[in-house]
């Protein structure tokens, strides 16, 4: 984990439906790790009238914020960034509530306007998803934010009163929802979307990616993930189709609240309000003519964090998400930098020289490169079976910027970097035709690189590959005879290389053996 020099930052988001807090350890600009997350359903907007927030809602919010503050005090948090959004900014007594939080709890609560809320949600996305041009949709309890991104920057955003809780309280009285109520929800969604003139104008361009954030969208994605028996434990980059959302809407319309609470993947405390939010995102997708949206785990809270983390940049968005996500994970789990870097070097040398045989390109090389840096992460858990632990860490945490398929391949490469017969069985639903051969060839190169660095001292300077129709000759360049490395490579990696490339592998060295290794005349 990160060093003792790391700072601990807590981000509190008091939403209209849910209060959330994340605590992160961070060395700004270098690495960060999510240490803890607390979620509490507050329903701050519930019972809100023209006079403002209701007394019971205020009591629930104060109770939760007091617990959050006490947790931070006990956990050694260095800095707290606390914000609140639509319910408080719309409430007549919102400022009085903020003053009470400051006075009673000692928390400075910043009210975000609609555009700022959209901006921070988009910042979170841009540090997770390789989004160049497109839209970010965030459906919360009180409002929905729609943001436009151009050239990896937030261009503009709009906040509408289309939150799941807000629409439910306005229009839904029956359980399950009746036809007239449903039609009223749809009519109101379309009325408010009509007030965003740029949405229709920009939305139908083919290069515009759609990214979804927020509890409603994540829950819809989890429902679909359960349907698919999705093999990853993270929704980073999950693709949610419009057809899937339509299927969920039909299901939610037919079931009572008790039935909705039993839907696999749906948080039971969201079952009473999710339907209107599902209709919002489905309607937006129809308007934008998008068949799928990409899920981002990051959102408002992470956007607020990245403003702190990337404060030295002119714009708080990392230039290369993929590269940083791999380095961040490696740093968090205290990878052995010199060893990993040398394995990476040797694996890349093999990849480049053997390109005429394997036929892969830059995309596949990047997968190999990432796996080389992450292959030993599991040793932070235990040396024994650390290859399995490495796979588990990657499939649980995910790799921001990588697709689910790419994440699965990186995880599988770490799983088979030292032993075992490479197999795509656990992740077959995410992979495509030919990935079984891709896995075998990349795993063979990574495994050979690992055992050529078995002494963890960079004794092997380089490796050169030559081949004909029958043999693959690998010449190991070293100043001193790499006895350990050749022994281990022959024993543990040669057979997989032979299977991967259909040639007998011959390992040799430019350095001669030490005298103790040569046979005597009596032999």
C-alpha cells in the first residue's frame, strides 16, 4: 500500500437521495487508493415543500454527516471536501441548513450549482474513460446532469429536475406504477429534455460516445451484469445496451415494490425509485440515437478528488488514462519496480522480434506490457499462488481506460505468467475469436521473460530471436553466464513457447559457462 507520506482525503457528497463518503490515500500526482466508502440513504429531498427541506429529512442528514465527520476524525483524515447538490440548492432553507451543518458539526458544506455538479461528474469520467468527444449522463435522486465533452474537456452541462426520487415523488402514487402515471413521467422527461437545444444538435454524431454515472445507471448495469453472469467483479467500462434498459423498465413496471426488491443486482433501498430514472436514461439514449452506453465507476466524488490529485496540471485530467491506471495499481501494491521493468523490457523485445510469427500489433503489445508490470502484484497477499492473487486483484479492482476484454486478458496473463496451461474459460464471454491463441502467445513471451529474469538482478541484458520452419533459437545476451535464468527458462517456459509458435525452442547464451559448469576429462 501507499507509504506513510500519503495524505488521506475524504470526499462527502450529500445527495438528494443518498449520502456518500469516500476516503482515499494519495500522493498527489503519483498514486492514490480508495481506502473506504460509506453509503447511507438519507432521502434529503423527501417531504420537501415550498418552505424547503423537511424537519425529518434535516435530522437524517445531520445524523449521517455527524457520523461521517466522526469517522474522519478517528481515521486520521487530513482533508475533508464536502458538497451537496440539488435538494439543498433548490430548498428555500438550504443556506440555513448549510449554516447549521457548519455550526453543529464543523463541516463546511459547499453547494454545487447544476453546471458545477455536471463538471465534477465529468472530471471523474475523464480520469477513467478514454472519452474524447461525447456525453456524460448522471442520474441522481433530485436531478440529472447531461454534459458535453469535446477534445477531452468539459464543454457545457445542464442540470434538470429529472432525478429518480424527484420524479417518483411527483408522479408515482400506485404500486406498481399505473399507465397514466408512467405516461406522465415520460411526458415530463421529454418536456425537460426539450429545454436543452444543443443536445439534439450535437447528439447524433457517430463519434460521440455516451457514458453513464450515478446510482440509477450503476444499478441498471448490475442487473444486466447478473443476467449475463458477467465474470469481472467491477463495472469499469461495462457496456449497457438500450435494449437491456428497456427490458428492465418492462420488468419494473410489472412488479410490486416487494417484487422489485428481489431483482438480482438491484439495491433494495433503490427499488422504490429506480423506474423513473431508468426511463430518463432510456429516453436520452433514444434522443441521441445511442444503442449502448459505457459505465464509469467514477463520478462526482472522484471528480472532486481529481481536482486535488492533479492540482499541478493546468486541467485536472490525466493525459494517458491507460498508462497511469497500470502504474497507479502497481504503485499501490508496492510492485518491485526494477524486476517488473526488466521483465517488461524482455517481453517487449520478444514481442517485437517475433512479430512476423505472431502477427499482432500495438494494441496487443500494450496488453503484454501492462501484464508485465502487474504480474507479481499478488505477492502483497502471499508468495504462494501469487499469480492467482494477481489475477484476483485486477479483476476486482479493474483497469480504468481498459475495456472489459482487455482487463480480462491482462488478468489472465498475470495468472499464467509462471505456470499453468493458459485458458480463457473463466472469461470467455468477454473475449473474441482468436483470443485463445493470443493468450497463449502473449503468456509464452511473458513467462519466458519472467524466467530470464529469475535471479531478479537483470543478469540477462537482452534476448535475440532467430527461426526457421522447425526451430526457434533464442540467444540470451549477458556479461556473465546466466546459469539460473537458462535453467529456469528451459524448465518452466520453453515448452509453452514451443506450443505457442510451433517450433522447437533452443536456448543459448553469448556468455560461456563458468568453469565449475564444464565437464572434466574424467567425465
